[in-house]
C-alpha cells in the first residue's frame, strides 16, 4: 500500500471543465489534507496513454479508456464529466446525409477517447477513420483533408462561426437510445494508495468544485491561461455543460451509465 505522505502528482486536461474543477485545489485555495506536488496538463489522448503506465497518482481519462487501466486505478466518485443529452459533435464542411457517412473520411480526436467510442456506437460500419488531436479537427475540415470530424471541448461552441455544419450530436444519439447520461471523462486514483488518502483526494475534488462554484471570477485568469478558446462566454458555456451534479458525485445514475458503457465495450 503506497503512502505519499499527503502529496500527489496530478494529470488533467487544460480544458475549462478540468481547470474549473481542480483550480481551487491546485492553487491552494481550499483546505486539504492532500497537497498537489506536480500538475501535468495534457491532451485527452495523451492522458489516456499515460494512464497505461500508471505513473500518476490521480489522472483524468476518457470514460471509454478507464476499463483498460482498472488493474492500476479505480474510479473516483468526484470530478467526472458527464454529458446530459449532449456530447461530442459530428460536423462537416458541406451537407452530408446520415446514411452516407460511411462513404467519407472521418477525423476523430484520439483512438482511445469516448468520442471515438460514441462515433463507433452510432456508425459501427464506418472504417475510413483517422485520429487527430482535437485542436486539428476544424482546420482539417476547412482544408478538406477530411470530410467529417468529431469535435470535443470548446470547439462545440465555435465551429458554426467557421461555417461548419452539425451532422449529429453523438451525445444526444446515445441518450435517445439509452436514456442515460453519457460518460465522457472520469478521474482515476491509483489503487495502491491507502484508503484514507483516496477518500481525502475525493473530498478535495468535491471541495474544489464547491469553491469554484462560489468563486468563478477569481479562478477565470487561471482557467484562461490553459484554455484553447479565450472568450469568456465560451468558457462559461463549456463549464455549464460539463460540470454538473455528476461532477460532485457520480451517484447511482452516473455509475449505471459507466457500467452500461463498460458492458458495451466488453461485448
């Protein structure tokens, strides 16, 4: 059983929902029995790959990836990103019919991401897929390097300003079929940390969210420092969409959604 004497290393994405959730704790604005010694900010696909090595005490991963690393980690009940009738968006430069999607090249933000899972859940027969960093999808569409792209994070609020078109909200498609929230990202903690430390980490995340909810303006400079889209209205929309009741506590509904996702992956 590992004991880090109250210090951990943390890996999260630079996206507003993660920096909002963890900002109070990272910046020592809440009381906690656990101090964060180092923070690494990585793209979600990079986080998924890092999780396979098990080097970080606490790490954000795509929900669809979590099943692959449960030998090293367990899922914390706080800090998750769950979509409520919304999720990654499938977009294009020109109008494409749903029944023709598999004829075209599709850009996906990472092989192990929930976005990739959701696209395959909706279009299991599509094979012409390339994996890109999420920041590259829109430009790849505009430059006609791909025909369709799945976008995540702040891009869902900016794509229309670039005259790109919505083809399908993959989160809505999931919800229509399952009536469950869509598990997008979860926070993992190393299994070999002692139980008191795991509980203290979970509590610190919850306290950090509560702090952020009361002090958003004071956290905004830190959130903007890491965001790919600096417009405050976009950042606030992002936070509103993905920091919700499930971020404080997955609860029975959130855990049911995760188990449903895992059962599909294992099938």
